[in-house]
C-alpha cells in the first residue's frame, strides 16, 4: 500500500503581506526592511547636504515620528589613514524617510578608540 502524499502548500499571495503591513501588523522582515530603507535614506540625504559620502551608520532607532540615525562621515582625509578626521552626525528622518534635521555630534581621528 502506498503512503499518502503530504498536503501541498498553497503559495501565499502578496496580498496577505501587503495587508499585514498596511494594518500595522509588522513582522521581523518588514521591520528590517524599514530599517534598511531608513539607513539608505539617511546616508543618501546627508551625502547630498554635506557633499561627502558617509562611510557607515553606527546606530539607528525608530522614534514616534520616524527614525534617528548616527552616521559616520570622513571629513578630512589624511596620510596615514588612521589620522583622518571623522565625524558622527545625528540624522532625524520623518516616517516617510525624509531628513528633517541633522547635527554633528562628535569629531575624532579614525584611529581613536572610545574609552568607556
């Protein structure tokens, strides 16, 4: 006697995912997608304003009004590279990902280590 085949799983439609996102039910993947969009948005908009390419995002967190990110920027390139001047900028984005404020929080040399 042959064994019964397992029930086939129906492929999920995109509508379920879209409905979860639109109703505010967020899962880990949609949250991480929003975080990635916020990071890209912060880096692109800050680059446009400063005329320098950000190197990394060292912190990001959601806020009631959108996102807040700390972006590391090379301000002055020197030789050797460990003496280059870096800066940390705090970037505030609204819920749509538009930059609403930024400020330089710290300047340091690339080779510097925080003593905490």
